[in-house]
């Protein structure tokens, strides 16, 4: 009998645990704090279907039905709001890959020029970008409600969630990983999933180049503009300026973006402090780019987090060594892809493979290639 242990109770670890326990296997999750205390609740709660790679589109598409049924299956209303996504640029080539990959994968996308955009959304009359690619599906939800629902659902199907227990290192017996050392002592297991997010490299150490995984610092704000933001406008993503904005209900807006400074940080010494300089700059750029938030909106919330990822912005999903699985590196897409990833992980652990997606696209070995295709739509 497979005895399954998962490191980390973020949205990925909880989804993996739920799908495995639902198939009747004994599963326990070790969490060093409490569920969602890491990076899973530091995002904007985005659910997006338009991406620059087939892999990310597949993961989003295979998660969609799960999100539709979440409230019924878990008894939790995630407060999902459909906004759609409008990607903007003044250079058509920046949007062409996004559009062509989306169409190839059966997404209903539309190309717009600046006049089209202003006609459809008069509120965006000040938008500077010349072109747009629009996907009508996708939006945002309350990630804490997702964490709560998955946690309760996992326990309801027989899973064991252990909080305040930190894994310190792997227990290796005769060359095989057979458990973990933790602050609660040695815990044995013959199947271990590393879903530890930004801490992934503490337990999955790639051979050779150790810079496969990287974490990017990001910040987000919720503001109340003097002129309320209408809920009808889509989630706006300007690829040129690397800034994004979406309605947040009640006339508010959520604003974020890397602003051209998409830099990796060391998660071991990372400080979650927010930056006043970034705050002032993102408000300025968002107003210049979209023209809907105003020059001096009231800042209601300001927080920061990490996007734990890889060099090509695609995750690692593999059996790294016999009985030890790495499920990490989602580069900010963990929440939206968690349902599909949980099902894939359960297939991989129990059946040895999955029919959802080609797992060769998600192994560590791909990152050894000198030239790799990167996901370019992240924000």
C-alpha cells in the first residue's frame, strides 16, 4: 500500500492531497505554519486561461470544470468574479504568439486595435497601447476561501493535515528516500511529494546547475480611485509597461506589475517588506497606461509575496527519484492550475503517468537545454 506524505499545505499541496486521498490512499500533509501561509494567499486570486504556452493553457483548461463545481463539491463560495483578460501592447509581434497559441488550443480570442478597445470599453478611452488580445473567460476569486475549502475537503476524504511541523531533511535508507526528518521527529513514507513552493530546492536539488528554480518578489495594491472603477472592464495587462489592473468590486481596483524589474530573490533571506518607491511608481504607470485609476487613489491594501518558479516559467511535475515527486515552480500560476495539477499528481503517484498532459514538458532535464521556450504572459 502506498503511504503518501506531502510537504507543504499551499494550494498545490492541498489539491494533490485531496485528489490522492479521494482515491482511497492514506495521505498526510506536513505544513510548517498553517494552510496557505506561504505564497498561495499572496496573489491577486487570478484565474486565467490565456497564456503564451500550450502547457499553461492545458493546465488552466483542465482546471476549469473543477472551479465551476467548487462551491458544490466543497460547500464554499469562492466569490469568483468573471472579468476576462485584455492583453495590451503597441507592438503586434508581442501579442502574436499569445494569440496564435491560444487559437491553436481552442481559446476564443479576439484581436482589437485601439479604436476597437475604446468603442467596446469607453472607460478605456485613455489607453495608450495600440493593440489588444482579449479572452472573455477568466477572472479572480478569494484564494483564502479556496484554501479553507480544500483543507476541509482533504480531511473529509480521510486526509491528515499536520500543522506547525517543519520538514528539515529527507531520510534516505540504502539510496532510497523513505521518509523525512521533521520538528516532530522521523516520519516514514514510501511516497513523498515536494510541494513546498519557494522552499522546493531544500529537498529537490537538481544535478549540475542549481539555479533551475527561482523566486520573484512581487507586490500588489488595492486602491479606491476618486472615480470608481466599473466592474465591466476586463483585467488589463500591458506587456510593454509590465503593469496590470483589474476591478476589485465596490469601485476599487487591484494594481500590480514588475515594471521592468522582474528579478529573482533568495527565498531563504527574503523579506516580505513592501516598497514605497514601487507603490508610487506603479500608481503612476498604471494611470499613464490605463487612465482609469487616477493619479492619487486611496491605497486600501498593500502586500508582497513570491512567485516561486523556474527559468522558463513552467513548473516541474515529475518523479525525481523513485518514490519522490517534485510538484513546484509555477511562477504565479499555482492557484489557477492547482485542480489539474492535483489530478496529474494523483495519476503519477498511483498509475505512473497521466493522460492529461505530456509530462516530459515538466521534467527537470528540460532546463539543461541551452535554449528553451519561456512563458511570456506572466504578470
